[in-house]
C-alpha cells in the first residue's frame, strides 16, 4: 500500500484549480487531470487520504470511457505519462496510473444523474412526495428498490463546500436548451443501461451514478470521471435486499464511522483511525478488481 498523495505540487505546470479530489493543470490546448487520494464526506475533505484511491478512480474511469465509446466520445487523449507534454515527465512517478491528459471542453452547467434504484436523496424525495425530481413513481417502493425503469434526474453543479440541488428536466431545458438536454438525457440512459449489464455480470449493482458532459469542437463529449465509486453507488449483487441501505464499494464505510461521532459535519474534519482509511481503501480496490479483473 503506497503513501497517499493528498495534493500535487508541480511548480513547472500551471495549476488551473483543485476540486474535492482532483488537481487540474492547464497545458494550453489540453488539461492534465491528476486524481489525488483525498476523500470528502458530507462535503468536508478529510485530513487523511485513502491509499491508492486516485489510482482506482482513474483506472475505473478509463475502463468505462473505453466501454462507452460506441455511445459517446470522451475527453481522454491519453492516460500514459509517456504521451504527456515534456514538462510533465519529471513528475512521472506521481502521475503514473492516476492522471489523464484530456481535451479542454466547455462543461455543461448541470450534473446528469441516472437512478436505477431508490436510494439517497431519491429515497428521501420519494418518501416525502411519491416522486423523485418531479418524476412520479409507483406506490409501495422500499428503500433500495429497483425502479421499473431507470430515471434521469439532473442537478445543479455546486461550488466547493456547498450541496448540489436536484432540478427537474424542464429546469435543465431552461439551462441548456431542449435539443441538448434531450440528447444528454438519452445518452445518459443508454450509458447506464449498458454499464448496468456489464457490472451485473461482474457481481456489482450500479444503483445510481452521475455524469458530466462538455462541448468540444461543437460536439457533445463525456468528461470528468465515469462511474467510479465516488460518482456512483456500487452494491454487491449477492446479498442485495431491498428494504434498507445496502453495503457498498465506496465511502459508505467512512460515512458510517463519521455518523458515530459527535461531529457537526462541518470543517474541520475529525482525524480518522488507521483502520477506517485502510478499510475504505480496500472497498475502492475491490470495486476496481471486480470490474476490470486488475488491481495494482
């Protein structure tokens, strides 16, 4: 298990920004996205990193981007450091396995969420209204129930430290225009349907996931990450039982631990015991191995 990389410092490269997990460098016509081992919960970044998390997220994204190329192009130019610009080469040991050189697209203003199962904010919404993001669902569904059909439920893109807010499809139409919104919705549902079948064959249920899209040379492409444990709920297929929360291959182990603390879910984050970040890392790695057949 390697020492976590919490933040990259590359003095020769132009830092464009840091998200909750990714450090982004502006390479001129392209971007270099480096996935750190940072982890956030309840929108607060933890003090400790999760070993190899950045590697896992990058490899899972690359796997899915490749699988979906027949549906939509993606932003990856290369994930091989040897193909990166010359000024990146001196940082190769930190970049290896956790970075991608990508096209510089103009991101759409909405996040695109697809739900195949009733969980998280969707479950709360359903309990209160019988609907999710304005989409009426059958009565009598349980927490974690499989939905009759996957549903497309976009959200706003929140600034760092604030929460995304669910919006209706019509609100997305107002933001993006009808033709683009409909295309994004249809592509999102197609990707999810294909991924759900692939994951199912490997013993994983993808309960829900979120995508980001951008426009590059006038064309819609998929950007950011793709169906990782950070952007999706992955449940083990064996043992799936609706009627409550499911075990998962993501940060749920960390969230469950934090829920036992007397912590108000605002920064600063509490320090984590070694067992918590180690076991969380094992969950992430298990997802990579199950999906791709390869670990590290």
